[in-house]
C-alpha cells in the first residue's frame, strides 16, 4: 500500500474518531442521571394502545408511556410487554419522568397487571440502554456520515482516473 493511501486512510480514521468523540461529549450534557431513573412513582390507570403505522403507542389513561429512551426522548412503546393485556384493563406502572430535550418523558420501569409483575427493568439497565441507543443514533451515525463524505471526496477528487480500468 503506497504511503499516500495509508496517509489518507489514517486521516479518515482520525476524522471518524474526532467526530465520534465530539458527539459523545455532547451526549454527556444530555444524559439523564441514574437518580432520574431511580425516582419512580406508581400510577394506576386504564391501559390502551393505538396503532401508528406498523408501530403501537402505549397509553395509561391519557398519558403516552415509553419503555425505552434515547437522547431525543421515548423511542419504544411498552406494547411488546403489554400485548397480552386486553385494552381497557387496569394496570399499575412504576414510572419516572425523564427530562429529554424540551419535555419530560414518562418512562416505565415496572408494570403490574392483576397483582403480578409482568415487566421490570433496573435503573442501571435503563441508563445503559439509554447510552447504547443514544450513541448509536447521535454519535456513531453522524461519524459514519462524515466518514462517507470524506471517502466520497477522496474518490471524486483525489483518485487517478487515468489508471482506472
């Protein structure tokens, strides 16, 4: 591999890691604390869900509830955990209000139906999932896009087209 190609690859790797590190630092400012996931209150209400395209939105009375979060807010309905519960039944959820962007998202950490717990997620697991989902969408994807743009520039402007077959 010629030195110039190795140099271009090294620059691409440095750009990728620089963008990833920058986005990751931005995420640290947005990250909820473990305490935010730990402070829950139990709420009892009527369960229902609404289909939205191929997805479902889970509701407790008139409040939309989420079982997963990322940097932009709730990103996964609780339908997967409550699909066997008939609509209109009473359920009890332990939920936290997690501050995301400009709103508080009702995040569910436990669901009880007929006195039995059917779903529970520890606060540490919730925070780990937040970091994983947020890094994938907020840090890793932008870094890949910048890298793709860098490779496109290299290919379009710095390849010797006379030697290509």
